[in-house]
């Protein structure tokens, strides 16, 4: 299973409620938004979706999503 992480502007519980139907529409995906993290990190675990498909769905909901890179350098820029 692939795991993607994105920096978003999904800031609060109400934002999460609004975006939920859009993200729930993603087939074959488990997702979670950490609104306590200053980057408002969306994590999506999936077998088949691409990064672009996830970003497009977040944009459809009216929010922004930028991929967070993993690894050493990705961890430096929080």
C-alpha cells in the first residue's frame, strides 16, 4: 500500500467535515488530516490512486494540497 502526505489548508474540524465527502469518494483509500500539525497534513493510503488524483480531489473540495517529500531532506522543512 502506498502512502502519500500533503501539506494542506484544511485548518479545523469544520474544514475536515466539508472535505470528508470528497475524500470519501476516493475509491481504495484511507485518509486522515492532522489539523494539530502546523502543516495540516493529509495522509492518504491507497493501492491504486496517484498523487495527482488525490490533489485534484482536494482541489475539487476547494482546498489546496502540496506533496510533502519523505526522507532526510523532506524532514528538515517542517
